[in-house]
């Protein structure tokens, strides 16, 4: 079973850094990883590796992606056990009212800590809610007032290059894909 998840940042968005998932899968397999699976076009790769040093794994994958696809890659690596904890420790009721709220998980690239990241984000208290987690921020916004959300302001902050965002549905689906 896959025991790692690579979340690629900034691919297949707005016509930039276009990478076909079949090519991405082949690239990961060429690095010696097994049980490689991709999920949707935003760059989610589940794979098995015996490497336990996530920093080393990140550098290896970023170097290979940058060379193969000719862009400056940035990847957040997590283990499937960490992903399970991220989902299990989400704030109470997080993801439970999708008709009312939009839910996102901001995966942080080490060494960025969730408390540091949250301190840099301005929230609109009438719309936004955020909570820290282990290596993530949980972010929800009221759909009826989504245009007043301050989450979009994050793209203007330096910390934006140190994270990648996945919606709650994608996050939970990725964990499902690790199960037999």
C-alpha cells in the first residue's frame, strides 16, 4: 500500500506547469517508488517508499520533477499515517456542512509551523474560520459570503510559496485511496 503522499504545488493551474498525470506517475516510478497512484490533475501522488527522511525524499522528488518537467517544483510530502491524523484531528464539525461552508486544508512545507502561518493570515471573522493542526491549517469560509473571504489574500503573502491547498473532499479521498 502507498505510505507517502506528495502534494505538488502550482501545476496544472491557470495553464501553467502543465503535467499529464501519466507522465507524473512515470516520473515517480523512475525514482524507484512503487504502488504509484495519481489523483486528479492538481498533482496528488500516492506512492510507496522505504525512505523515512521526509526532507531527503522532498529534495529528491523536487529535483527530479524540476529536471523532467522544466519548472521550479515545490512539493509537500506527508506520510499516509500523518494524513490519517490530519483528518482525525480536524476541528469538530469540519467538513460536515458542505452546503454552508467551503473547507480547505493548507498543507505546510517544513519548516513552516502552523502557528507561524496562522499569525500571518488575516481572517474576516464574519466569513472565515481557521485552526492549526500538525503541519496544516484548517480553513473554512461561509459560502454565502465567499467573496468577502480573506483566503484569496494569502496568494499575496510570502508564506504562500510554502504551502499547498487541497479542499476537504480531496484530502479525505486521498486517505481513502491508501486503503486496501
